[in-house]
C-alpha cells in the first residue's frame, strides 16, 4: 500500500472488537503492512502510573507530557474540561502507516466493519449505518447486501479490510474540518 488507508471496527460493547483486532493485526503485519490503531474510550482512562515522574508532572499541572526512551515514546495530552478531539483530529496525529484501524467511533462517517456476536443479544448496527461496508459475525446476514465473514476467519477478515479500507484523505474530507477550525 502506498496511500494510507483507514477502516474501523465497530459494534456494541462485549462484541469482541478488541479481541478481533488483536488477532487481525498480526495477519496484516505478516502481509508487510505498517499498521496503526486508534481506540475510542467511553470512560476515563490513564496510561500513566501514580508515582512515575510523568504522572507527577501531570499532577503538578502540566497540560502535556512526552515520555521518550530508545524503544518508544508517548505523548499524554490533558483535555480537562475541553472538548474531546474528533476522529479527524486524531487521525491527523498518526505517524505514517499503510493502514489505520479504528476501534469505536461508531457514529463517525468513516468506513467500518461491524463486529456482531449473537450471544451479545444486541441488534446489528449495519441496517442503520450506510458507512458499514462489511460484517464480521458468528451469525449469517444473507440480506445485508455487504460482505459477511465469520469471526474466526482472520484471513478472510484481513482480505475484507484491505478491500474496503478507504484512503485517509477521502476519509478526512468526509469527516470535515478539524475541531476549532474557522468556518
């Protein structure tokens, strides 16, 4: 791949999105792709640990902290009571990659694959979302009008992801201006 592409995995809580992603990523990496992920959290979360210097910096009032080592770096940005950044804003922060996999952000207008598990007891999302371009499920959806792969068919899911992922620029155009941009 030469143009960065994006696709999301969406579904109700408990459908197995994270588990499926952790099985899908190695299959895509084995095909020679540089994969990035972006996950939405509906709750407060923290990647920092109390007692660490970076946590102490934040507790002292730093609005942004970067921690760097020879193996990795991380940037922690405090939003506080400000607006949560939108998907487009976050996608623009990604380093160069071949494919960005987005977990969550189900109400955004990017290409998505629905993860649906019958035991979850929730209705499918695809009938009400035209941006869902495929389904990974343990249930057949013969009337869906979009490709359906079994949750355990990781190679088939990888093929579907690569076939249905959209160019990052097209996705950014559809998602609109960055938050806070002038009209």
